[in-house]
C-alpha cells in the first residue's frame, strides 16, 4: 500500500479513533478467551472437588471415564427436567484440560471472529479515514494470515494445507497438514501482532503512535 499521510487534524483523529475502537473490540474477544480458558480449569477443579466431597459424605460417585455426564435444567430426579447435553466423564475431562478440544475450538473461533471484525467493518472504516478509494488497498500482513487460517477453519475442518502454510507471512511457524491448535501463547502472539500492525498503520499515516501494543506492568 502506498504511504499516504493524513494531513487534516480531523482526518488524523478519525484514523486514531477507528484504530482504537478496533483494538478495543479485539481486547473484548481476548478477554472472553482468557475468561473461558480459566473457566475450563475451574470445571476440572469443581469436578474433582465434588468427587472428594462426595467421598467424605459416603456418597458413591462413578468416576470411570465411561460414566455418563449430563447437563440439564431442573432437578435430575424430577420427571419434568430437561436434558440439554450428555457426554462421558472422560470426554468432559479431556475437553476441559489444557490444550483440550475446548481451548482448541476457542482459539479457532478467536481467529474467525477477529478476522470478521477486520474484513467486515474496520478495514473499510480505516480505508475511508485514510482517504483510500478501495478497502482492498489497505493490507495488513497479520490480517492476511488470519484470512487464510479462517478459510481453512471453515472450509477444511481446520486442517492447514501446505499451500496455505507457505503463504503465511507473520504466522509462518504454524505447521501444515494438521488441525490448527493454537496455544495461549499463540493467541497472545496474534494479539500482539495485530496491535503492532495497527499502531504502525496509525503512526505512518498520522504521525501519532497510539501505543496499543504497550504492555503495562502492575507494580
């Protein structure tokens, strides 16, 4: 993309405002990711704690991995209760474990949703603020990578093909020929790359660095 400096104060303010709003939306999604991954850990703790408490009270609990695990509404002993979901105890423990399927799916959804925000709203708004005639003229390599990953998630059951892997510019460490399984460090890396890209974009065109990428340490 050609470097176009925004000259008017109003134009600069618009670029900075849209950039800040975009980063704010991404931070909301990242907050959801953090809350949910902590929730998975709590699910396992509550399960184990419940089993221990039941043992203390002399209540038998089937802890075999093959045992059924139910989600429902209402008292389980009430015939009017509603069964919402059933799985096995083993599968419940596996999907809530660190890097289990819950965290894997959540990481994939993070990619899909963040790219949707960029491509469906903020790319066009930033392009307009920058005075570009077409939003396609505005390119951020990290967002191009997210687009490629999003396509694999939605079209190839999350398996990253070799062809796609060779086109990744920022996230080129992601392996090919296997399902996308992003660790919490990977998600943090994507977040950092997005914030840096938006900061660089704003600084280049307005002369002001928003410093969204700055990590503040608690003292």
